[in-house]
C-alpha cells in the first residue's frame, strides 16, 4: 500500500493552534483521515480547531480527543495549550469512524456491519470517556463487535465533550462512550505495550479475599507475604512504597504472559491485609512488582526493539498513548519515552497523548505505554 502520513504539533494561543499545526505539516496529497489531540487548556477551542483543520487540510474524517498532555516525536506538553495533529492518505475504504457509543455490541453491527464484513478490520484506534458506564465491559464488547485489536486510551475526565469522532464533517466533539476508527486489514499496523515493571517475588495464590482486599495468600496473612517479597529495606519505611510497588494480576489463559498492573491502595497491619486497586477473589494469582525510571526505560527499549523486529523497514507513522503517571512524572524529565522510540526507529511522523488509563487488545491498563506503528 502507498499510505502517506504527516504530523505536527504546536503550543501557544489556543486560537492559533490549528493554523500553527497546518503550517508545520508536510503537504500530504490525498489525505483523507486525521488524528488530533489537544491538552485540557485548549479544549474549549477544539470545535473551532476541527473546523479550521478540515478547511485547511481537506480532511473531513477525524478522531482523537482531549488528553492530560500531548506528545510528538520531539515534544511533550502538559498544563498549557497544545495540539498534535496527524493526517493520513489511506485507501478510500480503508477506515471507518464510529461515534461515541456505550453499547458497541448493538451500535456497531447496526451502523457498520457491511463495512466490517467487507474490510475485515484488524485494529481499532479507540478513545474512551472515563465517565462511560462499565468501561471495562464496553471495551470487551467493542473488540468483539468489531473483531479487532483495540489500541488507545482514556481521555480527559474534566471536559464535557472530550472525544473527537468526525465522519465527513458530520459531528463535533462528543462524550460519554468510546469513539474512534476501525482500520481495514489492508492498512499495515503493528502494536505493543510497555509496563515497565520488575517482579520482586514469585507468583502467589490468593486463598481468601473480599472485593479489593487480599486477606490470605499461600496460606499466610497477605501482608506477611508482601513484606517478605519487598525485603527488609523497603519494609522499614512503608511510606516509600507509593508509586514504586504495585500488584500484578496475571491474565488467565493468556498465551503471551500478559498481566495487569494495579495500584497498592493500603495495608492493614492489624489484620494482615493488603488492599489493591482491583477486585480479587480466592483462587486468583498475584505477584508484586517494582516500577522505577530504570526498569521503565529498559522495558520501553525492549518493547520498541521488539516492534522494530516485526516490521520491514522504518515505520510510516505512529501513535503513542502513555499513562499520565509516566512521562516526566516517572522519568523526572520530559521527552524520555519519545527519545527511546526515536533512538531505535528513527524520525517519522508520530503523535500521542497522556491518558487516564490505556487500552490494549480489549483490556484497560494503568501506568503503561501503548505504541502503534503504521507499516
């Protein structure tokens, strides 16, 4: 295929962001699909930006939304007005935009069944409003209804209409659901995620639990097992554990060793309990892990190199969705993640956003980075 991509980003006056991005875009003849991310301080101007982007680029189909930050291959911006824009010249019937839905099992077949059957989409770029009811189930339903692998993340929870889903200019920013674009099988893509964790103990079996409280593990009080795994140095100062020690939940039945990372919420020394950021039940398995800048950078390098080995030649473009807890909040300085991408893959059009949570396959993640390459 001969898909072509162009990307640009800009900061400054929200009223001039669209114009600034267009001025920096490489001319992209035949572009028919666009992705746009803006920061929260620029959200109020998003409807006007979309109109201007459509008028100046000729692209009438857009997806994206309001992130907690935005990034490009050479910038990472939080808490100030900013936008990142990508245009793509895809096959005429190579994508299908769908508007916000919280019932994709019913909405997608009714609206897009004929296209799905004809195009055989393999991947969906999806953006989710955190206020969508039962978001985890909705993501599973979307993956099933589209028959695709989902990539994307949760946008801002502080904007009334944080999602972009324009099909031929028919709609503006929306909310309360999942929205995005399905990509036909003929559009080459490759994707992977990085969680940046290092296990600090073995896998344990949960013997007794209620809701999100882990009570007994391997026949012993959960807290005793936890303190043993983290070691005496960290156990002497439990206040240091926040943002460093996490709980890992292996995904049952995964043939790739997939796992979900959840926050450590509290400990109860009196009862010997551990409280985590997920529901858990007897018979489940858990382990504990450590996340720090060094382990996160090493896992990011692993992920990018793995992706590089799966594609023929340099990528044509990319979308990167990173947790808001990563970026400068994890590495201490901005641009570390995109620098690691560029170090292995070189310069290419790339944009992304910092999310409230990340989506890969049909699951919601936290503290991860999801990189999707157009090949």
